[in-house]
């Protein structure tokens, strides 16, 4: 899956979960600052990412993900079968 495809899927999740205009979502969008996501929102988002991308994101790694771009890069680097 390309980074663009990953971004599109993540943007769709964010638009739905956080009720954000899909066109307003970009790589620099910050979960806490721009989406006002609390820890529960973020945990639920990470769980949805794990389901969507068949990936496991450790709590330690999840804590380092602040922007959409960071999430896209993380998912891209941890795709199943890309070892």
C-alpha cells in the first residue's frame, strides 16, 4: 500500500471519528492541538488503525505519534509482509 493510500484511509477515519471536513486533513494535523483529542479518543483511534491496517501499534510507539504524517510514516514502515 502506498503512502497516499495509507493517508487516504487515515483521513477517512479521522473525518468520521472526529467530525472534521475531509479536505481540511493534512500531514501536519495534530491530534491534540488541532482535533482536541483526549487520551480516550486517541486510544480508540489507534485501535481502529490496528484493525484497518492489520498492524500492532505498541503503547510506547503510539505515544510518539502526534501528527497525521507521523501516523502515515509509521503505518508505511510497519505494513504486514514488508519485513
